[in-house]
C-alpha cells in the first residue's frame, strides 16, 4: 500500500469463520506477521444480513438485471439489511485507518464495499483512493429502482479512480451519474472523467487478467499429468467440450444443456462422439433460486443422457463437487472447445484459464503425447453478456438465449479447420499472457497515482452528512466573501464599479418567473442612488427583455447578449459593439438547430438578435447531453469558415459572433472610467456560469491607474462553491441579495459625510 520501489501490500478483508473475541487479537497479529493480512471481525448477525441479505438478495440480482418484481425473484427493500451493509463498511473503514499512512494508496474491491470510499474520505480527505467493480453495472433503468441509489453513487464518487471491466459497465455508471446526480462527463486525453465538486473522478476500463504463474504451476503439477491420462482413457475416441460454472441462475447452465440437446437432435452423427463435461462449482449463495437452478440442471442432464446415451456413453457428464484446480486444468488441456454462456456476468476468467491450459507447458505436452514444437489450438463459444467477450475477438460470440445459435456455434467450433483454430488460439494466448493480473494491477495503480497527483494543490472542505458526505476541492485562495471585508473596502473608496450577472445570480435558475422580484429592483435602485457607484447588469438575455424588466431602474447600466448591446443608463440609448459582424451564418445554423429540435423532445431554440441558442434542459438528460455534443460538432463543422464561436454551456449550445464576451463589458466600462481620470478604487463582479469567467478574468487583468494611492479592491465572486477564476464565492442568490443590501445600507449610512465626493462622482457618471 505504501509507495516504495517495491511496494508493500497489506490486505484488509473478512474471514469465513467466526473467531472468538478472546482470540481475535492473536489471530490478527499472526495474519499480519505471516501474510500481511488485516482481518475484520464482523459480528455473525451483521455479517448474515450484510452478505447473504443485502449483497446477495439485493445488489447481486439487481446488478445482474433482475428486478424485485415478485417474492421469487427478489425481496422488498429491507432497511435492516441496508444498515448492516453500512455497518460492515464502517468496520472495514476502521480497520483500514488502523494501518493507513498518508503516503499510502487504498484500493477497494467490488460491490460489497461500495460505500467504503465515503467513510475513508471522511476520515482523511486527501486519501488516495481507488475502487474496482468486479460485477456488471446495470443500466440506469434498472439501477434507478434501488432505493439507496444516490447514496451508493455519491459514495463511489468519493474515490479518485473507479474501474470497470468493460465500457458497457462504465457507460451505465456514467449515465446513472448524469440522470440521477446531474453530472456531466468528458474525455480528457483518452481518459474519461467526471467533475465532482472541484474534484476530478477518473473512470478506467480495464479487464482483469489471470495469474499466469499459478495456472502454469498447476499444469506442471504431477497430479495434473496423472489426471490427464485418466481423462484420456475415460473419453478415448470422444470429442470433449468443457464448461465450468458456478451454480446460480445467471450462469446459463440449463441453456447450455438445451443447446447440447438441440445439437444432438439435429446432428445424430455426433451421438456417441460428443461429450460435454460440465463442472459445477459450489454455489456462493443459497436460496430458492439456487435450488431451482440445480434441479433444472439435473433434470435436463438426465433427459439428455436418457435420450441420447447408451451403455458406455453419456453425452453430458455433470461433475457437481469440489474439483481441485489441478483436475480442472487437466480437463481444460484436453477439451477441444470451451463454452461460457452466462445470461449476465462480470469478467468470467474461465476462457482465459482454458486458453493457457491449451497452450500447455513442456511437461503437460509430454503427458498429452504432443510432439514438442507443435502448434496448439483452442476454440471458444462465449456469451456476449460476459465481461471477457470484448477481449476475445477470436471467440464465437453467442446470445445464450438463442439455443439454436449456441448449438450451431459449438458445431462451428469443433469442425473449424486446424489452421484457423491455431490462429485464433495464438491470438488469444498473446492477449491473455500479456494482460495478466499483474498487468491489470500495475495499470490501475499507475492511473490511480496520476488521478491523485493534485491532491495537495487544492484546499478541501467537508460537505454533507452521513452518506451524502463529499469533499469540495478548490484553489487555496478561494473563500467565501465576507460582508465585513467587502463593506470595509466599499466604504474606503469613492469610485466604484459593480457588475452583476442576472440568471443564477439575481434570480435562481429554478425560478419559473424570470423577471426580477421587487426585492431585486429595490436593492439595485438603492445601489444606483449612490453616485459613487456605477452598477451594471451583464446578461446573455436580449435587450428587449432586460429593458422591460428594469424600466424602474433609471440609473442602472445594462449589457445585453453578453455585451454586444450596452446601455449606460435608462436614459441613454443602446450602443452596439464595434465588432464587425455578418449574420449570414444564421441561415446555416438555424436549420441545423431545427433538425436537432425536431429529433429531441423537450428542446427548443432561442433566437436573439446576434445569437442562436439551443436549449435542452427539459429533454431527457442523457439523450439531451448526447444531442448537444453532436450538435456542437455539427455546427463547428458547418460554420468552420464563419466568424462565430460555438460554445456549450449549462444545458445549452450557443452560436454567437467571435469576440463577444462579458469580459468586453467590464473592459469597456473600466477603461472609460480610467480614461476620464476617475479610476475605480473598488470593483465587484458576481456571476454563476462559464460566461461570467470572462468578466472575472477581465477585472483582474485590467491595467488600473498608477496614480491611485493603492491598488483597487477587486472582488470577483462566483455563485456556488465550484472551480472558478473568481477568488470568492457566495452560496446562492439569497446570499447575493443580502450582500448587495449590505452595500446599499453602507452607502446610505455614509451619504451625509461624503457630500463633496458624491458631487464629484456625479461628474464621472455624466462622462460615462
């Protein structure tokens, strides 16, 4: 776990046996000294509810696409089982922190410990934390039925790196984050990532591999050679097909048997020749479903053997007992074909083990009677619903529900020409041997180190309680804007510039009525009443709407459509930006947007004087986001030769003339104040979205007058705690209005003692 040239690995896990409390300390010490293992001792009643209850009766079926629709296929959500799951994860967290050092990396595995990242992050907010899911992750339509769906998603997002076996599983997770938490994901230099409260959570797609040394060691074991000869003698003259599966409802054993039955029915010449050896691993859970799967397996096996068997020949050999690994390797080494056809599965490494066993070792080749240097063969029939399927391009992929297709695939596999068998085998062996479990672990750890490299460059704040806990990670200089601090600077100055965004700053995004409230009008008029202040609303909205809404604010400056239109006060005319603009591009962009609007339910187009905006906030979150990405690419291509900028914002895609930004407004106003000899000593800018970042950057980079006795007090403030170019933040629109009211009150209290400065600033207003 510690980052050293040869890293030390400490394993934290649970024991399968109950240990008396009087012996736990001794057992812990022995396991740590001899095996570097740290055991957690979970009370039996909690463990039963945790593992056999929540994990196996809730998460396992759900993650394998089984909804709790009836008593036979799931249970009504039981809070006691969920509490046991949470308690067990807490026990693991306590044990991890006993051995954890700040330079260590923690790697959490599988669905049993999905809320553990929250408890670890809460204990140490800069913990270097990875998580890997070894099971499928269901589609959002399945996952959203889980009552604790948000808690689990938020807990996983407390990890720095989250790993999945396949892109499908990762895609489902990302879709759930988008639909249920409103998060967007993107690809950065080939890495998929989510921005989550200032932290970047990386997603890694990495199929696990096998331990090559263990398989080869088993092949070289004397018992394997002995077993190979026994099996050769037992099935002499037969064509051997192997299947190895756990006894559960998702492994598709009965479907495999039905395919063999169909195969023998349609190909009578194979009777007496083809044998399926089906090894059944012990069930990992118990219950009615497991018993039914077992009964069905035995029933179909008996029917096949009764129908097609005869003395000395059984088409299906069912081995339902513990089978030592050396014995399994012997079967793998002899089988012409391996069938793996689960209806839903995680990675499933059976095909990998089969391929390595078919490659063999010199010792196994000798036992098999293979000529040294001969090319080896193997054929695979693999379900498209298992995690290893995408990695095995030479396998015959099947839909396990299609019995006839599986039967035909087995025929195709065993009748394949030897050369093709050799080529497919060599391709598979090259991949499996180079992508073993060591490669998997190294690759994950490399990405985890990269994901954690910025941990100490940002400040962290704890947010939320319980399983809603998360870390806000922001620049060290980023802090909440203090009323006392800003009012002190406000009172010291006689010339001030105040720039305010509208949507999300003065009124909430969630507000149905977008026009300003009486409170907003009142506070703006109070600020504008102070002649020392130059107050501007800077919005992306059209000038007509803004003019109508702020008709009562005569001294308020307004910048519309991101500053393309500017009005210095209610008594002045609208000015247009000096940027040369050609609007012919609208004739190209609008038809494209219309086609996407027709194809995307809930979307609409907003036509401004200088811009076109495609909104998708009311569309399906996942589809709307997908369409927005596609529209962005489409518009960038068709408008590549036009002087426009195509940008994506919060639930919008906007096309506007190049160079039109809110930063131009602040630059123009401040430059005019400085040119008139009345540079501001106080600048406040408040906004909430990407377009406001241009204002924050502009007010910080403006060259203020060197004649000022001191540098101006600059306050760039974003709404909400999030990554920003602003140094300050306020929590919401309520805080914004409260701050502005405090500034207005400060103006009122100073009015009697600053008569001459008020008169002086009136001249500045006239010049502006």
